C-alpha cells in the first residue's frame, strides 16, 4: 500500500512537442514546460499543509530537476533542497532516442511495428535499450521503499509502471497511457486521482 504520494511528470520539452523519443537524453524544459511546473507547484501549495512531512525526490535528468525546482519554488520552499534517485530515470530508447516513430519508419519501413504489437515488452535496438518491463524491474525497489508522504517528479515511463502497480492496469493498457505534464497525480494506498 502506498503512502500519500504526489507524482508529477516533468514539464514539456521541445522534443515532446516534436514527438521525439527522449528516453534518457538530457533535454531541457521549454517555456510551456516551465509554466506547467509552476502550475503544478501552485496546486501542491494548496494541497500540502506541512511540506516538512514530505520527502521530495526527482529523477536526476535536467528536465525533472528543473521541474522539481520550479515546483518547490511555487510552494515557497528552497528550490534545491530535494534528492534525486537514478531508479526514477526514464526508460532508455536505445538507438531510437532523438527520433520520431515516423522518422524511424522512413529510415527502415516497418521498424516500429513490433513495438506496436507488444509495447510493454519491446526492447528498442541499441546497447542500452530497455523495455517497460525492464524499467519496472529497475524501479520496483523504489516503489517498494515508499514509507512516507512524498512528492516525486519523474517521467512518463515511471508513470506507466505506477499505473501497473497501484492502478492494476494490464501491461498493454499501462504502456499505451497518455501521461499529462500539466497535472498532479495523487496516489494513496491503491487510489489514483489526477488533480
């Protein structure tokens, strides 16, 4: 059972707008992404009476750290007083990082068809490619270690793992979810609610 956790996906990047597979590429937020982060921080300021009761943790990539710092500033907290955890880094898209699916199919027709069949278990080509199942195995110990109220800024892939674990979504459904960047997801026990 989860304690109270507020999950936030990092704000928008230019690669999000272009539908480029970011994975572990270290991409910065754009202006929209920064405003999304501030909005999510203001929402948390309304929800959290005592921030000292919360652990604040983010993926160590720049887009998640910047989001967390903007969130914390909007709450009225020192922006850099949080921790990072490498288990929260996004899934690695291997050789596909930096490309759109359309570009991949133009370079090698039909190359993304296998991913469409089983998105949860598909491993992109390349030395570091990961499936969502591999991401689940990499991050499960972080989820299992949640013991206190937490604010977590992370990536769409980690949200998909969360929906599989806490939301009891089937793998196929979890892999296909569209994860908002301008909303906060409240999780407590096994209840998930977008705010």
